[in-house]
């Protein structure tokens, strides 16, 4: 058991101990009502809702247990309890600006650029494909180039077709270049990481929602959830970094900072 599962189990125990100590310093504790509320939140988030619009807690737990192969107690201990603990530690600190709301609206509901994409592994092959595409412009020929030269499996298999590019989607270089393009345009070579990317503009999508106020409540809810989860992750990472941990099973030591719990 130790050889197969020891490292994973003790990691979970250490993480729980860190959270328990942080809660104690804050004079906070996880209550049964908090556990129930978090399970209900997860059920709603994954569409487990009864006819009366209330969360179907039993159905959600049954799904989790079947997929994980564990038990209800393990799910509550290893997933629900840590999530609730971090929420208590983070508190009501989530704030965002109107500008962030505008960015979220553009990302989720704004116009998108439909492109064919060819991903190359080096500058030379990217330049060669770029020159070939310029010599014979057109969607069909660029698609053939993608099938022949792209090193990315999806674009290679689908003749360059990929999901439309949206604003604020986490790829600023690609987004900036894509939104410069008009239908029929070929992009410059975009270098991101160790890949070289070419795009051919097929067109633009038409936004289904034109006014932010029509979806403001949902956007606020989604933005709060996203930022809250990000803060939870950062809070735990900080607690973990500052903790002193002597792991006798793995023979590892983490010094932490003076004055921290052990």
C-alpha cells in the first residue's frame, strides 16, 4: 500500500493539515452546512437540477462516486472539504472593474475570426509555407498546405480548420494578428513558444448578443467564480510555500518561513 499509494495519500494529508492550521489561525471552521452548500453548487454547475430547479445532490454524488471509483466520504474529504476551507480563507475579496467585464463580454459574446491555421516547427518551414501560400492565394490551397505541413494534429487532420479566434482568450499574439485580417488575408508568421503559426482568414462570426446589459448578471457570476477560483489557488500555493514540511516517507524537507506551523 505504501509503495503504490503512500506518496499520494501523505500529500493529501499534508495539504489538509496546512488548511486546518490556516483555518485555526483565522478562527474559522468548516461546517456541515458549508459542505452541503458546496455540493449543491457543484451539482448546479454540472447541470444536476431537479424539476423544481433545486440541485439534485444525490444524483451528483452518485455520478462522482461512480466516475472516481471512491466513496462519498472520500469525495467530501478530498474534494469538498478543501474547497470549502479555501473559500473560508479567501473570504469576500473578489473585486473586478467594468473594464474586466467588458473584456469578458468580448471574449464570451463578441465577434470571432474564422481562420485556417498551419502550425510549423521552425522558421525555415514557416517561411516556405508562407511563400507558397502567397503564390497561390485561396482557402482551398491553404487547406492543402495545412494538411501537408502542419505539425499540429487537429489542423493537419481538418485542412487547417480550428475553432474561431476570440478576444481575451489567452493567446494575445494570435488574437492580435487574427483580428487584423480581412476575409482572404494571409497573416504574417506568428511566433509563440517553439511554434510558428500562419493563419488564413475565412471570415467573421456574427455575435448573438449585442448588448452587455443583456447578459450582465451571468457575466458577473462567471467572472466572480473565475477570479474566486484563481484566488483560492494562489492562497493555497502561498500557504504551501510558507509551510515547514518534514516528509519522512519520501525523505524530503521543506524549510518554510520562521514562525510558521509545522
